[in-house]
């Protein structure tokens, strides 16, 4: 994959995820073909990008590229074969339905150049579930972004049992070259890493609310005003490593017994019953009526862009 | 507690936590007495604050107060009774040893004015463990900060079974008046909320490393470059509420089954064996040699201050 020679990226599926990917690759200097089977969706995706870019430019989130430079690299096309033709890397962001992906991957594998990597944005389906019977299945893997990838850099690389190691390595290098933060899983596992970590915290949060220890607003404050202040730039492992004089081993020596005791209590599974979900829903609606969900999402996206920019600036100033 | 009439705060214990508390109360306009049984420690604490304040001022983290205004309110004293005399609120930040706290609380309860609230910064000991036999135990509770409280606003309020409701309410109001973010637990529970949430995510992270699914650096990236980008300003419950068109009930309807399946897998307890801790330690040391722990802590504190300031600015601009 000739990253040095203007590699060509094909984005298949131009919903929210594909659209955001086009910004990631376009601002990194790559030529990007956009395809979506829905008529006009790829062109619409480029229009969405055109509206988003000026703000990203103002915030310094276009890697020094101009809005026009980025836009000029995005090429909506009408046919899948035109998107894949000459591509070095294919990022598939189709709906999360196994039947759709299985059918689509037959075409992707047939039409993409033999040397192209084919990566799926899926958050839940392992690549083995939709690539098993392909002729060149060794070039397929999952590259799961967190939405929207142009603001949230993490990408989980999850190989199927037959994914070739060099394919994972090339994808990792590609992601780094566009300033994403790839992590490599050694093998497929339900929920990958991100959703497993999210699951762990949600399971405990739901229990605390179920038991009336606190409310959903307290959970959010505990993270957003507490734990999340460090996790935003260090993550939980470095956090504990720095929280004891001798590092993480010292930390575990002192606090391991407490965590082990807590783990025993926390192991009990609490079903997400209709009642519990209803309780959480009704508490959330006191903070935010359903009619304001869309407006709050726009607020979230503005905050996310501003804080992503601030984080990049702080990283540039103090190191990462 | 006459917040309107220049309430007086007594800080008992002037280590890292007490020192940071003095900034919280001082910049809010409160008179603060500092006491520590170690000779000279209270005066030393004020000197530490004097060094920290100029940077906080530059970052807009002194609520518009000047460095000198804040400093003038901090009064190191040599005797416990002088610290407590006339106090409205006592924040105890003594070592986390039950024997020390039990003995200390006898003195605090005897010497503090009857109307004063007495709160402990303890992260692990329930107030019931060291206040049971006090004459005025109903005015005691836990007010657990996240370090350092002058940059991380969360405070967990945890009542003992005998803590009076008005004491919790007054402490909550006091914390809000100094721009901290108090959450109220309905009752004592091991680990309170913050350490339970941290425990849940660490337990899963340790398992993923134990099973070689990924390394400690991948865990940190999954949070710092992924989940933590939203958790920094929204928390996990609002995150999922906004991640489905119809809100959290819709989210649970769609993804609940996946999380329930994950929860079953995640329930298994994995002991933090010496081998596992050693593995985590050795992976961390590849990122950061032990000799650089102190330097990295200074980096962490600079980043935390800069990002806390950025978050406040974003909140001022877009709302919270």
C-alpha cells in the first residue's frame, strides 16, 4: 500500500461513519472515493463534509490543509467498481447486518485490487462472520472507529483467524499515518475492547441506580467531573501507575485487596429489566426531555470538537 | 452554616489533599484555617499553595480572585483547637488509618462548634467506622474528593446511618458554593461510587491483559483516545442516552442483549496474582521507566490543569 505515493482509499457506505472517515483520510492528503448504494448518498456525504470543514479548519483540526484541498480529494462515485478501482485500502461502513455484509464482501473481494486491504467499521460483528468464504479473506479485518472518527482517534484492529499479520501491520501504519490511534487485538472477542470496557462500567452503573445508591446524574458526574478528568488524556492504567509512589505494582500491592473485594461484590449479574431501564430512562428525561435530544446531540458535537482541539493543543505543548 | 457571612473552614491534615482543599475554599472567598499535627506542615502547605496559585490564576482557575486575595485567606495554625474555633465546616484529610481517624474524631467532635459539619476526605473508610461513639456523630459524613480537588471537582458525599439529612444538604450546598460537583450516595457502600466504577473498568482491563487480548497501552488508548473523549464532559449515562435516536430506552432496547451477554462473560473474577501484576508492571515500565515516574506526574498535573481550564471555557461557551 504505497502510502508515499498518494494511496487511494475507498469508502463503502456513506452514512455518519463513512462521512467522518472521509474527513480523516482527506485531511491526511489521501484521495478518497465515496460510494453508497443509495442514490445520491455519496454526493450528499460530500456536501455534509463541506459544511463541517470550515469549523474544523478554524479549530486547527485539518492538519494544516485548507477546506478546498480536503474537499478536492473526495470523489463521490456511482458504482462500487469505480470506488474500488485502484484502491489501496477499503473502509466498509455498511449497516450492521450480517446478511448485508456477507453479500457486500463477495463484491468487495471480487472488485478490489488483490493488494488492497479491506477493513470493516463494524462495532459488533467479527470479520470471521462475513469473510470466511472469500477467496482473499486474509486481507480482511475489522477497523472499528469510535464515532465520529475525525474527532475521536481510537480505532480497534481486530483480525479474523485468517487475517494475515502483514494486513494488520499495514492497517496500523495507515491509521497512524492519518493521525488515528490504532490498537491491536490479538484475536476476535465479543465486544472487542472498547465495548467490553464500556460494558463493565455500564453494568456497575446500572446496579448502583437499581439499588438506589445514587442516580444517573451522579454516575455521570462521578465520571465526567471525576474519573474522566484523567482518563481523557491518560487512560485507567497510566492513571493507577502514577497514583502510587512506586508505580502500578506498588498501587496493586496497596489497593489490590480492596479491588479484589469489590470485584466479588460486583460479579453478580443484574438483568437490565424493563423496570430498571424505565427507571434510568425516567431519570434521564428529568435532565433532558426527549424533545431536546437532537439539540443536546448538537451540543455534544460542538463540545467534542472544541475539547478534541484543546487536547491536541495541550499534547503539542506538554507532550503526550 | 452562614455561607453568606464569610463561613470559616477548618482543614485538618495538610498533605496533598488538604493543601488542594485550601485552594478550593480560598479561591471561593472563604477563610481557611490549616492545621497539621506535624510541626511546620501547615505553613509548608501554604507555601506550596503560594507556588501553585500564579499558574492557576493565568489559567482562569481562581474564580477571578488574585493570588494575594486567596493567600490572605489561608491561616496556618499550630493547635487543633485554634483551627476549629469558630469553624462552620471541618474537612479532615488525615492518613487513611482507622485508628488515627477514631482518635482524631474524638478531638474534632469535642473541639468543633456544635453547629459545625465534620467531613472526611477518606476514599475508603465509611464514616460509621470512626464516628459511631461520638456525642455529635450526626454531623459527620464522608466528603471524598478526587485528587487534586482544586482541578477535579467531583466530591462524593456519603452519610453514615446516623448522619443527619440536613448535614448532607448543607455539605452539598457548601460544595456547590465553591464550584465543586457533589454527588450524594444514599448510604455507605464499599468503594463508594467512584472506586466501584474504577474497579469495574480495571477488573475488565486486567482480564484483557491477562488473556493477551491486548496490552496495557491499548487499554489506555481505548479510553483516552476513545471512550474518554465523551466521558470527559458527559459521563457514560448521557453518552448512551444520546447514542440512540430515541434515547437511553431505545439504546437498551437495541444493545441491551449484547451488554447482557458481555456481562455474563465478564462476571468471572480474575485474581490479581503476582504474575498478572508483574505483567502489567513490566508493560507499563516499557512506556515509562520507574526513574521517570515523578517527571511524568508533573506532566500529568500540567495537562490536568490545562484541560480543566479548557473544559471550563468550553462549558462557559456552549453550556454544561
